[in-house]
């Protein structure tokens, strides 16, 4: 079975390939010659995942899945959520996003937050969503240097380490994306 994963991010592809069964051949956007920017214009994480999968299905004719992730902070009405990558502005980097979040949470007692990943799969015209959630909290200063995005300030429930202090394997075992990918893998194995 061939499936397109609607991403150019080779780290994500490796992570997914390690979890999906061997009978599934993954093609990336680069592999199918899709170099256009798929604009993430939906206002929900689910909507953006669907929009990306649908774009590939409709324009390239491949069965496809796409993921979208956001960090939802309770004290901020679940912001930055769908805007996580551009919280501090359209071309903001992770450092700017982290600093904006730490500032917004200055003197805030409730530090609870969760990462949410939604994977949208479109096969034979049918859509299916898989959601992975990792609950935790935002600490008040950065710790650790691996990972990406908000990893240095997020500590998952049941852990004392930030995601940036964990090995990729330890993070994947409990992370939002790991959970969503394992649900996708279980579904594809059933079929
Ligand atoms: P994407 O949908 O996977 O591109 O994620 C959107 C944004 O959420 C990223 O740019 C990061 O800022 C943040 N993010 C997603 N996944 C993670 C993660 O595992 N750790 C930290 N930040 C993440």
C-alpha cells in the first residue's frame, strides 16, 4: 500500500516510518513533486490536517495523510493552539514563540497545557481523523536542548523532564504525535 505523508519534514517522515507497518510505502510531498505551499487557512487543528490531506488527494490523486499540531494552554483559553508555529508573528522562530508564551504566563498559577496532534487520512474518498493528546505543564524557564518548538518549556504529566531533556525515543513513547501515529498504524493494520 502506498500512502503520501503531506510533509517535507524528513524528521517527521522517519518518526512515522519507524511506527507504521512495513507493507506501507510512504511517499513525501517531494517524492510526488508537490512543491507548492499548502496554506494552513483553517481555524482548527483538525481543519488544517484535513485541508493538507485533501489538497494532495484532489490534486495528485494519492491516498494521503497529513498532521497538524498545536499547544493548548488552559490559562490562555487554549491558545496558541492552531497558531502555535506563528504565535509571536508570521515569521517567528521557536525562541520568539517561547518568550511570548513565558511572558503571557508570568505570575499565572495554572500552568496546565496539552499538545494535540490530529492526523487526517483520506483513502478511497473516505476521511478519518486520529487524535493524540499529551497533557502536561509549562515551566517558567527553558530546560534541555533537544527537540524543537516548545519542547524546552513543556513537561509531560508523570515526568520531571522537559521534552527537550528526553531522547527522541522517550519523547515519542509518550508524545501527542507518537500517540496519533500509533492510532493510524493500528487502523491501517486492521484494514
Ligand atoms: P506542526 O503542525 O507539526 O507543524 O506544529 C505546529 C507548531 O507546534 C510547531 O511549529 C511547533 O511550534 C509546535 N509543536 C508541534 N509539535 C511539537 C512538539 O512535539 N514539541 C514542541 N513543539 C511542537
